[in-house]
C-alpha cells in the first residue's frame, strides 16, 4: 500500500529532480522513493560497519621516506 506524504524542497533541488525524472521518463515520486529506499538500506548496515574509505582513512599512515616518495612521483609509469 502506498501512502501519500508532503514535504518541502528547495526550488533548485526540485528543478533538478524534475529534469532527472523527465530524462529518465519516470515519476518524481518514483525517484524520491528509490532515493529514500537506498538511503535506508545503507543505514541498516550492522552497527560499527565502516566503509572502505573510512577504514583507509583510519589506518596508520604509510611509512614512506622522502626519497621513496620522490622516486614514486618522478617515475614515468607509461614507459614501464
């Protein structure tokens, strides 16, 4: 069963939503439902779950010497 809701959006967001719906030949309500559903699925992840980016950013820094860094930056990988 579908339920009617009311909400307010900034004009710019609404205009972009209208354009996206028209380009995809879908109803605005369908795009909103998909967006909310995707958001809720991401929120249902088990507590404490960290994304790959979060794990990477939380990991200890690389132990890279200045010389190693310079060699890596100066290497031309297209010639390898």
